[in-house]
C-alpha cells in the first residue's frame, strides 16, 4: 500500500523536499537544513531531447542548484538526433548527462538500457519531469526498488484517467505541483491521495532577474521609448496555454 511504501521512503523524500524548496513532507513542523544527514544521490529524468522548452530549463536549473548545495546529481534525457549542444550548462557544472530513447518502439530498448543503468547506481531519489518521463521510469523499473520516486505536474489541463492512475499508484511516492489548483485537480480524479501531493511554488533567480537590470537595450532594439509601459512575455506560445488572456489584460491595462 502507499502508506507502507511512503514510510520506507520518508527520509529521502523529506530531505529532497528541503533542497527543492518544500519543508513538510511527512512532518508536522517545518524542517531545516540540519535535518539533512548526508548529501543525496539524485537522478533527474526528462522526456525532452534538449534543453529548450520551459520544463527542461526548469530541470536544468534545479539540477545545478542541487549540485551547488553539495548533492550528487545525474540527468537523463530522451535520445534523438541533435540537442547535445544544449546540455553544456549541466556539463559545465559537472553534472553527468545520459540519453535513452523514450518514444515509439525505440522506448522499449531505452527502458532496458535505463533499467541496467539504474541497477548500477545507488540513487536516493528519482525525479521524473512530465508524465511521459514518469511513465518511462515506472515501466522500466517494474520489480525494482527505488527509495523515492517523485513525479511532477505543472499545468492545469484536465488529468486523463490513465495518468491519474499512475500518479496515484504505489509506485510513485510524491507528486510535486506548483499551484493549489493543480493539487485540487489531481485529488478530484479520486485516484491520487492528497497527502502524496506537495505544492512547491515556482521561484525566480534573483541574481539574474531583479529591478536593477537595465532594459534600455531591449527598448532600443524594438524602438520603444523609455516612458512607454512595457510588459514582456517569453514562452513557447501555444493555444492551449491561453496566452491570449495576458494579451487581453495588457490591452485593458496599458
């Protein structure tokens, strides 16, 4: 049962929760860094084949941050042609990068290779980013013991029943979400226990993004005057993400 498995994984999950920004998995009182008894051995898995989209960038930043805090981090990506040049931020930080095919018929060969790879390691936590990566890990590791398997969900689209079954299964120890709405959506499926969902809000790297930054170069490039109100949006634009709401709001406000 989930409750039995979570208790055996509690320490790894609790310590991992600290280093990614949460402090309340399995504990009533907030934990501090003194609760971490040793550096963790962490595997980050993405179904992306390059570091370009938002989810892969978030994973890269998380991996580098964990490595800087003294943990051992390894990253796994989907294997396709190209994309190698985008992994330099990880390799420059001393983080090993491996690739396994995760799509179509090739994914079965990838699962076999991944299973052998995992058996040679001693990971405390495996964190799968996006559902495809979580499904890949779950299928590849059937019958294997993983101290803590963490999945995540970062959008508010409806949750398919098949996805909810995996999120709620005993194979998965914790689901990290970045908003209360997403936690509620998972709970409403009736297949995911509330206590295995942890909310960790998105963060901002204040060393790179702060009010003191000079935006005059961008204004000059686009011919925008210094006194003109300016709001920027950088994203992979897609209709399902409802960016039009921001555009409509900008028209009304500006």
